């Protein structure tokens, strides 16, 4: 072990000089550290043959190849004691040794106003992928079991911890999970019988006023991969600059968000999260550490910028672009029809006409550098509500008033009596929540990136709006995000692997499945029927947007033809990088590149992570 900071370290026999961003990245596993513990030996991508390639399934507690207690104890000492064996937080609500009624009540009702769930090694914020085997509940059914939660968690504090865990999982045929904040909607940061690598505490930060790489010269920042949006807002205040961060304030900025795309308030002026990277430090599936940037490991640099989370390596830190300080001004607008209250109108036709005028105007908002977040819901008996928040970075309130006036005029003309409201400072920009206020829920939705070209043809635009209207009339809640993260907006370094549908889009359209959100105890057949119904309505939107796609991080885990929807024509190239960098298929998560070779075998057939991970077509 050698500790060198801001200097280039020589890595054993490879003789390659490389630099790291932070001191804890200099603490590395070297060949000589493996000693007699072959379970943590490095892999060789050119000779991948190991036990893990012949087994049908990943090891599982109770299976003959599950490591014995002594192996786990030895792993723990190789990890300086960083190995955890956590119990799901919901265990306090169930009969058994962990039962604690007061604690159960407090987690249920006040857990979300603290950092408890975000700082918990197991919790994921969408519960259903765990199999709901230990949900927080005052009246739980059955006993609490680990279900789709991992068995062991490595609380990573050094790169050496991550390398050691990667090697152990690969050599021992274990299912490996990477968890940062646990925000993933589709269970990509949880998994039954898994060893989880928890990157949440890798929170170092350093501002670089002048940084140069390739053709980039300007402000930048070194960032640990565990940083959340709200923490980055604090650094923006301290250093009087801007960094592109997720809208959700506890979402991790350099884990899943940026790896899958990453949209934000600034998307129409600075591009996506994946467009911010200038350099990444990564632990690859063979256990080695590499830097990927425009001059080295270009295949990884390409794949890690948008090619999907948890697939090609574990990002430990990065260097990202920084910008001058910016203010974001917001304008809100709402109207409704029927008994919904607010700016009421009583003609449904006029309501939809107004909705479509707004959706159309989203193009002007994006062209002016903005993004807009609207919700449309059916309230039953012919009542519908519409509301939106328009976010304008770098614009003064009077500029925003002028920008909104043509839309307001149009709405007034068609009989919707809305006013141009006084703009205010954006409520979603800045660290006002201090990282609090998230607790587990059960979101299920399906989404579509609508192509901008659908705005250029009145017939096609109307077809698109008709499809959206049909989903809302069928009872679904619609959430539309107008954004325009074009290639040009993204700028240098370019050539990223992000879904090309993002480059052509004008709206990320989300359709929420209320039945899917009912959570624990909902019958599997009910959920499957609900999903089939949702998918039928999504097909209407897909039919109107044949050259659209879908955003992997906010999508249906059962998206049809997901390779094309989530990756477009990037899929084949990314699969090549995946096979070369991870011939073991060690990094696995649903709908990521190469994941079709494996399946989770669940008892109820639902697409959760509560089951053994097995090769498709292999026997038990
Ligand atoms: C409340 C909320 C608000 C959201 N807001 C936005 C938003 O504004 N914009 C947007 O685009 N999306 C948003 N999302 C979706 C978000 O992009 C995804 O949930 C994303 O996967 C979160 O990444 P994470 O690293 O925080 O979460 P995790 O669930 O911990 O990880 C997500 C995925 O990334 C992988 N991963 C994590 N860390 C690493 C790493 N260091 N190296 C390699 N792989 C890693 C994991 O294996 C997993 O596959 C939001 C989600 C929620 C729940
Ligand atoms: C499995 O291992 C054998 C050698 O034992 C190797 O030839 C083969 O390519 C490996 N297959 C995969 C999918 O890694
Ligand atoms: C790992 O070691 C630490 C320190 O000795 C200990 O606290 C912890 O409980 C161990 N983890 C497991 C899973 O046994
Ligand atoms: C719960 O656990 C107890 C004690 O182990 C056992 O007797 C009981 O049958 C279990 N209940 C269910 C529903 O599995
Ligand atoms: C912050 O940066 C802006 C523009 O770069 C500059 O005008 C302003 O004076 C700076 N503020 C402080 C407090 O340094
Ligand atoms: C983009 O990067 C990938 C990976 O390095 C490379 O194969 C490809 O040729 C590049 N494409 C362009 C247009 O530069
Ligand atoms: C709503 O309907 C009533 C009669 O039913 C009518 O008097 C009123 O003008 C209508 N309001 C609007 C905004 O159309
Ligand atoms: C909208 O503005 C008009 C004047 O133009 C005013 O009479 C009306 O009260 C305003 N409505 C709301 C809800 O503020
Ligand atoms: C507009 O879209 C419609 C419906 O998809 C299509 O039939 C028509 O050819 C398009 N018109 C142009 C000019 O592209």
C-alpha cells in the first residue's frame, strides 16, 4: 500500500504512471497485497475463465458455492473491518429480535425528515424491487426477511476497499451490486444474495479554478462519486460557481444520474449530467484502477458518459466542468376544468386546447435556455388539473415575464383566464433542503423522450398530444419535462454514449402507474394486469414518436425493446466495451448493456430483484 496525493503512482508491474484525484484513491490493492488470500486476486480480461463463467447462477446464501464464514471474516480483515451485514430498517416493525414499535412509528412518520434512509446501507427509495419482504408498516404481514436486499455491504472509504470487494465477488461467483444513494427506480442498486459496494461516503470535493485537458480549459472540480446535489450546491456557494446537478436534492450526481444521462434545470444551456465529465477514476471488473479521459481508456470514457449505470466499472471520482455562478428564475402557471379548483374553466375541450398550447410553447422556453416541469392529472368526473413550473437560468424576473407573455396571451384568447404570475427565485435550485426529506415509496412509471421534430409538423404534434391526452383520460398522471440537451449545447468533449434520443428531444414524458404504486401486499396478478394496461397506453405515445426513445434512469423496467429505447444505435458499440471490460458479467443490473444474458428468478414472476441471478436458459 502506498499513499501518494496529487502525484502519479506507479502501479506494480504495469509501470504505468497515473494520477489520482484524492488521497483515499492512492490507497490501492497491489498484487503483493493479495498474499495467500487468492479470493481477492486480480482478474485477467484476456483469460476470464473462472468458476463464475461455468455456473448457471450466482452463489446464494445456502448454495454450495456460497463463501464460508471464514472467507467472509478474512474478507472483512482485508477490508480493514469495512464489511457490514445489515438488517433492513423495517425489521423494527416485525415480530422478532429487532422488534421496536416506537422505532417503527418514528421511521414511518419522521424518518423522511432526517437523513436516516439516505444514510442507510440497504434502503432503496423505490421499495417494490426488493420484493417488499420487510416494508415499514404498522401492521406488517409475515416475517421480515432480507428479500431483494443484499446480504453483505462494503462501506467503501478507499479505492482498495472497492478493488478488494470486486475481486472477491468475481472470484467467488457472487452477485455484485453498486449502491450510492439508492434512488434508482428499478432496483439497480439492490439485489438478493448480493455483496453490495456502497459508494455513498466518497464525498471529497476540490474546486479547480483553472483546469486543462484536451481542448478544455476553464474552471472544473474534482468530485467524489458519493456527492449529492444538495452538497454540491453548498460548494457552489463557497466557490461562487455553478456545477450541473440533479433536480432531486439527495440524488447522487456521479453515480447513476450522470451514468444514465442526468437531466436538470440547466439541461438546455449546459447539456446532461453525462456531458459534464472531463475525466473519471474507475475500478474495472478485473479489480484494477484506471483513469478514463479524452486521452486514455477512451472506450471507458465513452461508455461511462451516458451508456448506463453500474455496467462498465465503479466510478470513484471524477473531474467535471464548472461554470460562472447563475441564478434560476421560475414562473408558475396552473389551470383546471371541472371541480378541480384554481383557475377553473368549464369546458374540457378548452382545457386540452390550453394544455396543447402550453406543450407547444415548451419549444420557445427551451430555445431561450429553459426547462419546464408540468403535471396533468385526472381528478374524476371530467375534472382535470394542469400545473407547471418554468425554470429560466440566468434570466431576470422581467425577462421571464416577457418570455411567458405570448403564452399567457394565447391562453387568454382561447378562454383560459390565467395571469402572467410574478416570477420568483427557483425553489428547486439551491441547497434549501439540506439533504433531508426522502423516504421509501413505490413509484412505477413508463416514459418516452419525445422528438423535437414532432413540434415541427402540426399533424404529428396533434397526434402526439392526442396520445398523451388518452393516457390522462385513462386515469394516469402525466409529468412532462421540456428540455433540449442538444449535442451543440453539450459541447466538448462530445462523442458520448448517451441515448441519441436525448439529443433530438424536446420533452421527457412520464406516465405514472397508480396501481403499481400501491406497494406491499398487492397481488402479483393485479400488478401484471395494471402494467399491461399502462403499456397499452404507452404504445399510443410510442406510435406517435417512432424516432423517440426512453431515459433509462426514469423508465419502465419492462420497457419493450429496451436496448433500442434506452441506447438507440449506441447499443452494439457499448456491448463491445462491456464484453471487453467485463467478460465475467460481474456488473449486472436490469436493462443495462449486456444484462439480457442474465435473469432474476422471482417466486411471483414480477420483475423484482428478490431471487437468484442466473444465466438465461441455464438450469437451476
Ligand atoms: C426523488 C428523485 C428525484 C430524481 N430527480 C432526478 C432528476 O432531477 N434528474 C434525473 O435525471 N434523474 C432524477 N432521478 C432519477 C435518478 O437519475 C436515478 O434514480 C439515478 O439512478 C440515481 O443515481 P444514484 O447514484 O443516486 O442512485 P443509486 O440507486 O444508488 O444508483 C443508481 C445506479 O447507478 C449505479 N451506480 C451508483 N454509483 C455508481 C458508481 N460510483 N459507479 C458505477 N455505478 C454506480 C448503481 O449500481 C445503480 O445501477 C430522481 C430520482 C428520485 C428518486
Ligand atoms: C469461460 O471460460 C473458458 C475457459 O475456461 C473460456 O474459454 C470462455 O471464453 C469463457 N466464457 C465466458 C463467457 O467468459
Ligand atoms: C467486520 O469487522 C469489524 C471490525 O472488526 C466489525 O465491527 C464488523 O462487525 C465485521 N463485519 C462483519 C460482517 O462481521
Ligand atoms: C415467522 O417466524 C416464526 C419464528 O421463526 C415462525 O414460527 C413463523 O411460522 C413465521 N411466519 C411466517 C408467516 O413465515
Ligand atoms: C462571483 O462571480 C461573479 C462572476 O464570475 C462575480 O461578478 C462576483 O463578483 C463574484 N462574487 C464574489 C462574492 O466573489
Ligand atoms: C467515439 O468514441 C469511441 C470510443 O472511443 C470510438 O470508438 C468512436 O470512433 C468515436 N466516435 C467518434 C465519432 O469520434
Ligand atoms: C361556465 O358555465 C357557466 C354556465 O354553466 C357560464 O355562465 C360561464 O360563463 C362559464 N364560464 C366559462 C369560463 O366558460
Ligand atoms: C388576473 O389579472 C386581472 C387583471 O388583469 C385581475 O383582475 C385578476 O384578479 C387576476 N387574477 C388572479 C387570480 O390573480
Ligand atoms: C406530418 O406528419 C404526418 C403524420 O405523421 C405525416 O403524414 C405527414 O407526411 C407529415 N408532413 C410532413 C410535411 O412531413
